[in-house]
C-alpha cells in the first residue's frame, strides 16, 4: 500500500497512479447478501442453475455491488497519515465494461485526476479502475470524488 504522510503531498500527484488495492473475492455468498440487502434478486445474480444457461455461463455480481466495494478498495489502496476522516462526495462517469462472474477476485487502481484544497482538507477526484484477475477489460471504471480532512 502506498502511504502519503500528508494530505497536501497528494497535490503534486495529479495525473499519477496513487495506489493499488488488495485483491478481494466476490463469491456467490457475497452476491446473495447484496441481493438480499438491496432486494435485487434478478436471476442472473441469484439463480446459479438458470444463470448457467444464460449469457455469462453462470451468476454475475451486480454492478452496484462492484461499485459498493470502492470504500474497501480505497482502504487498502493508499493511506494518508494526517487525514482522520474521509467523506464520499459523489461519482462521475461510472461504467461497467465487463461482468464479474461469481468467484472472481477484484482489485482497484487509483489515479488522481484533481486535488482541490477545501476548508480543513482537500477534495480529491480519483479515477478508480476495478480489474478482475485474469480479465482482459476492467469491470468498473468510475471517477470518485471524496473529501478528506486533517
């Protein structure tokens, strides 16, 4: 994990990759828990028998499940020594170019797009590219806007 001593140090990193998360398993049990929590029980996610005959040859994770893992990826992707709190401010340009079959391992790459000082901290715009182990294309690409405070 890449570590930055001070939030202000990120200001010099605009345009650069600032981190790479740990791998995370997205198994059928995680997909089922997400389906239950969101009440999205579409068969492509929750019915392995029916999904086996579907377009992906098995169940796939919800796109929003992949997106909801961003905080975990951020936690293992990079750290900021003097930042004691971060808030999700929003997302731009969210895309899901490739499915996430059950049993996939995912990780995220972080590229800093913008750094803007704000009162008490900074607003970061970060391009997050979520990749699947062995996959040719990303499974999610999004611009995450967070506010970090010191």
